[in-house]
C-alpha cells in the first residue's frame, strides 16, 4: 500500500489561558486531544464537527502555524513536528492553505496579480513571474483582466479563486481548505467545489477539507473524520460514513441536517442533538460525548473509548458501538 502523505500521530494541542475574575488561575483549553489520522496521496479527506471542536486548530497544527503539545506530524515520511525557520521552507512549498474568508486573507491594497506574484517571489520562482501568475489565474478560471483588479473589485467567488491560485503558486502536494466555501452563496459554492475537484484531478492534489456542510463534504471527500471536543469520534469512507454511521455523535450530526423531502422527514427516527458542547477548558471524563449521548452507559462516564476498527477503513471510538455495532 502507498504510504500516507500526511500522518497525524497522537496529536494534542492545549492552549494555556487565564481564568477566574482576577485572571490569576491558569487553565488549559484542550482544543485537540490525541488525534491520529492518515491522508493518502491524491485523496480528499474531510473533517467535520460542531463549532469549537478543534478542526481549525488541527489544520493550523498541520500547517505549522500552531505547535503540537504532544504527538507528531509526518509529511511524506519526514517528521515535521519540530522543524523551525529555514528547515521548514521545503515543507512550506509542499503544503498550502485556502481559508474561509478570502476578503480578510487577501491584502486589500494589493492587486490580484501582485498577491499571487508575491508568493512566487518569496519562493524564488525562477521563470517569468507574470506569465506564471496568468497561468495560475487561468487554472482557477480567471482571465488576465483580473490581474489588475483589487480584491474589493471582485465577487466573493472570484476572490476565492484568487485565494486558490495563490495556494497553487507554491505547487503544493497538500492543500488545507478550512471552510473554503462556507462564506459563499450556494450557487458559487458549487462552482468552487467543481474547481477544487477539477484541480485535484489535474494536479494530483491531496485535500484536507474542513467543512460544516455535510452534503458538500459527502460530495467532495473520499474519507471523513468526525471530531467532537478535540477528539476524533469516527473515521470512514465518505459513502460508508453517511450510509452506515456507527458513532452516536455522527448519527446525531447527520440527523440534525434538515431534510428537504417532507415524507422522508416524517419517517425519520429523529434524535436531534441536544444540549451545548461542553467547554474544552473542562471536558467531561470518560467519553467526552457521554453527557449528550442517547445511549451512554456507565463505562462511558469513566473510560475514554479507544478507536476500534469495525470494518476495514471504518474506525469508531464508542463503547456501545464496539460491543454492539449498528447495521
Ligand atoms: N489561540 C487560542 N487560545 C486559546 N483557545 C483557543 C485558541 N485557538 C482556538 N482556541 C479554542 O480551541 C477550541 C477549538 O477551536 P477551533 O477554532 O479549532 O474550532 P473549530 O472546530 O475550527 O470551530 P469552528 O467550526 O467554529 O471554526 C475552541 O474552544 C477555541 O476557543
Ligand atoms: Mg474553524
């Protein structure tokens, strides 16, 4: 089997914060807790979960913008967890990011062409920079006319195309897309998803795609991991995960999606996700999902469930599922 291009191994990210009225108590936000995942070359890997479950923190750790508190990140066989300064630059050429809001991630004082050219210059591109910028814009469906436009002169979708062209400028193998289409109108979302799919096939890219719209993740991603309070609850091939979810949290997330078909809605066994996500400053003992879980058992309050392989490629961390898989 081909080795993974990205391996996240037992990664935890804890942020020290101050709390209490006088801000004197020191506490830890446990944003990511013991996450292990592998991404294979050329696949689109989805990361889903409610707000605050640690998706962006994990993405920023992969991008080496945040340090892992524990664990290791391997890229193409190299441990990049502790690389600093110059030793990070080869990695920075192989991994790029596309963020949610291109308006805030693009410099408003720079024209689109210069925004992309800047990346080429930083990475010491040896060829004709202007020609390469036009080529990158073309790959992203933008004509030369956009070269001299400022971000505010473009639509949201056009700005995100510039954000993608900028990510492609380093010729990356892996692109981290953190809510890359979430801020766009539905029709524009579809165009950008089509562009991402097209680029993946043409350039053999691997994606770590973070999204909260399950239908988009299902459509775009080959495999999906479901996170809750910093932990991965379930990982499976996309079709398998949505057709046969094993973790009660995954089932609740899928159930929480409004179904446009009223008949199937009325037939559905509704188990809406109740209650708030607990604070990562003081996560529940045992399985972090147990206070909201409809099938929690005594053991769930005490023991953190170990991820178990249920069928090849389908992994869940749930005491109940392991002893009694749902079919
Ligand atoms: N620099 C930081 N210092 C302290 N806490 C942080 C920091 N960055 C993130 N957090 C906390 O870590 C937790 C995870 O946040 P994160 O942004 O990774 O979640 P997310 O899954 O991306 O959420 P969303 O879907 O809203 O984007 C949250 O409780 C957040 O408040
Ligand atoms: Mg986020």
